C-alpha cells in the first residue's frame, strides 16, 4: 500500500533546514509520515451470528430428533456369500458410531420373517420391525386390493392383520387358534412337538394344558380350515408341521425381533 502526501510550499531556507530522507532512513521517517497523514480507522467487522444447526427434516414443532434407525436388508446366506456375518456387520457399525460420536448409545436387533418371504430384503426388515411408513404403505396397498380379497381362491394367512381368509371368507379362528397356526407358519417345514407348543403358547397361563389338549386345539383349527386343513399336518408320534401349498399366501408379518445383538 502506498501513501500519497500533497507537497507544501516551502522557502529555500526551510528546505535547507529540513532533514534529508535517504534510503537508509525511510523506516525511521515512516512514523512522521503516519503522524502527518493519519489513515482513517477501519470500522470493526460486524459480528456475525453462528448459523443454527440444520433442523432434521420432517420433525414437527415441539419435538426433537433423539436418534435414527438404519435398516439393513441382508440375510445370513447373502452375508456368508459376502464373506461376513450379521454379527460382524453389527459390530462394525457400532465401532464406526463410537468413533464418530462417542456419546451415542446403540441398540441392534435382528428382524425375523417367514422363510421364503418375497420382496426386497430391506422392505421385509422394515415390516418386521414395525416401521410406521412401511406399515402404512402395506395398509394402503391392502386397501387397494380389498375387492380382490373378497373372492380369491385359496388361503390367505395375514399375520400382520391376524386373520385367515378361505376363498375370500374369514375362517373365524379364535385368538389361540390363530396363535397356534402362526407358530407353525413361522417355522414352516419343521415338525413342532407338543411340548414346544405348550412351552411357547401356554406357559404364561395359569392352567397349562396337557399334550392331549393340544391335539384338541389342533383338531379344532383344522376343522375351521375346512378343505385346506392339510396345510397343518400331523407327524405321528412327534407333533405337527405347516406345509405351504401353491394356493396358500402368507402376508408379511410383524414378527417380534429377538435381541440377538
């Protein structure tokens, strides 16, 4: 930056008396120049407020974001093909979270669905873990198909709505009968002995039924399934098994997730 000084009229005597400014004395003269022509003070920069942190999208007023959910759609066979396991994926995500945000708390759960359930893995996971948006989408899709549901052929086992339709008509199962059918459906192809049924479906009740009582419940269930009763098969001397037929459709379930991780 250069400073321009307007020349003043001086006499010859004044010029002789004035000190000469040489190249070696330019620095010591600088204060004089500054004093002679002070530079106007620059205004202090205005203080700018720190921008507020961006608000999480779609959070209603009066609420705050307390965390998030990341749905990962991958089954054990796909994880094995990728050279990993579900447990390793969970631990890697936990380690990354701890590195980025040490104060964060994590909780992981595995999503269960009937074997062979169709659809994208991540959609199955969202339904199984009761994601509100996924459930709403499924409900809307079910409403658009309501006309087709009235008179379809075959069996519809709708675990999410806790109902069974036989050729479009409700089967009229009791709560316990539906629980019994659901337990078998979610273990498709595996024979379940009577003791396992009692332990899982009646253990919380005051009166635990005998194995003979289980047979009575199964007979009532099969009678309500009418001409589709062979989807619940009796394995003599062992227990019962659910066999899926071509005319059986299973709607996605919101199955409770065990805390494996």
